[in-house]
C-alpha cells in the first residue's frame, strides 16, 4: 500500500510526499535524511495521510496535491480523508 502525506514545516509551508511507511519516512525527514526541502525547514509535523493502491496512483495524486494553493491544501487537510499514522506502516 502506498500513502501520500502532507507535512507542515517549521516555516508553516507544506511538503507533500509518498511512501509505503509514513512513520519511518517522517523519522527520516525529522532527522535531516528525508528530502532536501524539509532538511532546511525542520522540524516537520505530519498533518495528512491518504491511501493509494499503487505507486503510480500515489505519484499522480502527489502531483495534484503539490499543484494546489496553500489555501486549498489547508482545506484538504481540514476536510479530506485522514488515516491514522499507525495504520500507514
């Protein structure tokens, strides 16, 4: 199972990514071993997780989310489908 996740960075910006293990990916981001972007915006907080059937679908959805305005990302986080991070491993 693949997951799309949204993180809130130290400067209140958002970062979207995909992973098969969100818990481990969050640890990697916060240890500075995630992405180049989050490395310079630590610490990060997990705000949103969405489940996908395949890597391909997750990548497409990630691009959709990354193209959203900040206001629309906030709406998605507030009203969208949320999964408990303990299920996303």
